[in-house]
């Protein structure tokens, strides 16, 4: 939580409390009511960015946020590609 809590934006304890409330509401609204799978990690990062923006755009470290967003896109892509390659390579062994 240190990367999320202090590297993206400097937030106070009250901001941290509001981040948790916003994350919970996001998960509840999107997950329960809309039926969309929601990542708690992504919800909390978005809430921290939102809380940081209240104090001004300059208080949010968008470089850190960019690296996290790249990881969100690249991790499932790389994992899917590796699973495909491993399945392709071992297809004859487990048939």
C-alpha cells in the first residue's frame, strides 16, 4: 500500500479513509449492481488519484500512475501469451 498511498499522491489520513469508502462504493456499484468484475487494486489506485486531484493536479505523480496502468495492460497480455505458448508447446504431451 505504500506505493499506492504515497507514491501516486500525498494523501492525509482523512483522504485515506475517503479512498477506502470510494473503493468500496465502486466495487459495490460495478460488481454487485452492474455485474462487472472489478479489481480492488485498480479501484483503490483510481480513488487515490481522485483524492490527490482534490489537492491539485500537480500533487499527483502521473509517472507512477502511468507505470501502474502499463502493468495493468501488459500483465494479462503477457500471461495470456505465455499460457498460449506453453499450451502449444505441451499440447502433444497431455492429450
